[in-house]
């Protein structure tokens, strides 16, 4: 199992709408609006990095209002 935080920038005024829409994507376990250089942080889980990209990150990037993402896989140290 792979977990990742996906940091998301949105168009001005769209963070609320993006947060609601992201919560419907399969594999996303939490979504929080935040302040700072990113507007929303999501946490996703998938069986491997390829599935994470195809089923979580790409659908996030397709959401209207999302302008940029940064995916940070969680390490097991």
C-alpha cells in the first residue's frame, strides 16, 4: 500500500468547491483546505505508485479549478 499527500493549488476562490469535489474521488482518505502556498491538501492511498497516479492524481488534476499539484509519497522509515 502506498500513501501520499497531494498538495493542491487552485484558482482564486475555488478551494471550497475543489475540496468538496475531491472528497468523491475513490482512494482519497482525507481532504483539507489550508492556508499558505497551497489551498488544499489531500491524502490518498493506492496499491502502488502507478495506481496512485492513474486513479487519484490524474483525476485530481482534471478537477475544474485545480491549477497545480505536488505529490509527496509517505515513506516507511
